[in-house]
């Protein structure tokens, strides 16, 4: 599907609506909320753009926050991330370029796939310098449709928690069920079997959801079936 077709989808406007607080964005991206504020307003030259003061973040902005947080975990200098963002905004004429492309990293540079199965990549923060892909690791947290990141596996592909603006209005979900719903059912005293049967979840899926919501299990059983 072409990006133009994605933009014509009825759910596309949801990607642009302010929804996530800075606190939520920081928790989902596993960073501190002060970092999110710094990336937008604290530095002499902001790393990210497009957010008004005290405004919630859209899904596209959330993806960019997640991408910057991931870059820092890979020890990519923040100045490199800023340069990549500036370069790609001009090159691609996209306000949120980190949400529109698949990236790779070698630990120093942010790299953009030139073509599917291509051996060469563009070092976006090095103004177009090219390098081999053999040393790189792929960012695999995002699923793309028309080169747009439409689904984020919030804790990696091994954990079934995702954020998809097409489902549950972008709330974190497990098998389509908002994790906050499972949290409330659990805290209300319902048994794990009742919750799992209501939503057709495995014990592992329920455990992941409650862990994501920072809910203590307090010795309660999640059931015997994975």
C-alpha cells in the first residue's frame, strides 16, 4: 500500500490527534519524562518538533519519542539523532520522519534503508554518507504500512503488548484488549480465570498486560494454562 493510500484511510487522522501525555509517552518509551521535554524544548536546538507547549503527543510523535529513546539505548549521540531528524525532514518533506521509515543503526549513525534488500544505507546524520549494512541491527519494534509505522510492539516482539492507532484508539493492547481494562478487572477482585475467559487470553498474555500496567500479582494465580 502506497503512503498516499494510507493517508486516505478513515483511521489516518487518529495518528495526528494529541492523545498521549508526556508521562505516558515516557513510560511507553522507557525513558524519563524530563527527557521527552528536553528533546522538544530543553536543548538549544530541539531534537524533535511539531509539539506545542503542554500539548499531548500524537501517535506519530509518540513513535518519534520511542525512536529517540531507542537510539539512546544504542548509544547513538543525541546530536546525531538531531542531525538525522533535520536531514530527513528536508529530504522527505515529512514533519515526523522517524515515524515514516525503517531505520537501522551501527551504534553511531542513524541509517535509512535505501531499497528493499539493498546492501547500502544512507547515513542520515552524516548528510547522505553511505555505509554497508552488514554491521547494522534493525529496529524491529515497528510494523509498517506504506512506509508508515502503524503498530508498535511496545516491549519488543517477544511481548504481546502493542499500540496501534487503528485499534482501541491507540491504547496499549494485548490481543485487542486495552491493558487498562485488564488492570481494572484485576484490581476489582475478579479471578484470573474470569478475566482470561472473558477476553480469550492466555495466562502469559494476562501476566504481560498486568506487568506492563505495573500491577502486583500479590500471590494470586493466573491460571494453569499458558
